[in-house]
C-alpha cells in the first residue's frame, strides 16, 4: 500500500458523516461522480470495501467504521488546530458554542452563562437539544460543551466522555405561597395534589423513596418531563411540586411560590460534558471552573 491520500480520506469522512453522496457532494461543491470516483480510489488503495449500498443509502462496512474512527481523530484534530489559530489571540473576539439539554432548568442555564454575558472578548451561541443531538454535536465539534443533568458513560473506546460535576442542587417540595401545611409531612399533605417530574427523572425516584419511607401515597395530577413546563404548572396550578428551588427562584422571590422544605438526600446534578481535545479551549475550562466555584 502506498502513502495514504488524505484528500480522499477527507472525502470519505464527509460522506460518512452525511451517509449520502449527494449531500456530501453539494457541501463540498464537487460532482457526485467525481466524489464517488475518489472514494473508489481510496478503497482501491486500501484494498478494502468501505461502504455497502442499501437502496439509496450508504452503510459503512465493519472496516469502514474502523477507518471512520481514525478519520474522525485526524480531521477533528485538524479542526481543533484551525480553531486554535483563529481563536487563541488576546486581541480577537473568541466564540464558545454551548449545547444544553432541552429539559434543563432555564434559571440554572442563565446562572451558568453569566460569566460569558459579562465578558468583553467572548461571544457565544446556545442551542437546546436532546441528549443524542448533544453528544453528536460534541463528537462532530459542533459544540464545545454540553450542559446536562446526568453524566454520560463511555461505552467501548470510540468516544470518551469527560463529565465534570459543576453543581448539585437540593430538591424541595414547592407549593403556593402562604399555604404551607402546619402539620409535618406526611400528615399535613393528605389532601394535596401533585405535579411531578416524569418517571425516568432522578428527582422523581428520590420523591418516591421519600414517600415510601413515610408510607405516603401522593395524589399525582400530572407527570411532566420538561422542567420549564413543570415550573409553569407549579406556578399556576395551585398544586404541589418537587423541584430544585433554583428552577422557581423568581417565583419564590416574588412570593408566588414557597419552599416547603427540602427532601433529604435528594439532589439534581448538573454536568458539563466535553470530549478530549489536544488543546482544551481555555475559555471553556474557565467557564467550568467558575461554575464549580460558584456552586461549591
């Protein structure tokens, strides 16, 4: 085998990301036939088959997936180099791209990005995504950091996720201001209705364990996965909810809602997720350190 043609490998990488010759050709501004020919030349030089056709879709072979893993490392490193050369100047405006889990507390997100709002030489973009899109964005260098409420386990050796716990917020019973039961839990809560997080949420598990210990059966009116929606229901329904107080910080300060008391050993954790870089962006590291110190 002769020297690897990185131009052909780059084309393979772009086609693999799109799973479509047509889309990759449009992005690269080359004809589909020329792109197909260069992929075939790469396969010939490597003496392997990289793709199988399934209808109109291209599917990577086992060897193709291994080659793609190497290509990811090679060209992601190249993109890092470009970003480093473009951003690493004290005299240039620097940019951070953040992804946040779509159901995360908006109040916590706002608190997390406060240092960026105050910075004179950093601007940023912020996008709300599902977990799968967040992880794909990290791998493809579309985002620099993902903010989530759970750590991500690395499966296999293709991607190693770096999970940094930046905050643990206590979870409390939240209800209408001035309506806190005079009797302790559970006696004062027998006639109450609840709006609570969905069954897959850690907060929900903690609440159910708390109720089980006290032999209390909550009358659940609604289960809500989205934290922003749960905040609205807690504010407007008149029912009790289970939330980190930071989620309804404004409502507590304005005396619309009240913290009835924390649930022992119940927390919502917030993580900054990144992937390894040759040279981690200093502004991203500083943002994570600031958050850790803020919530310590």
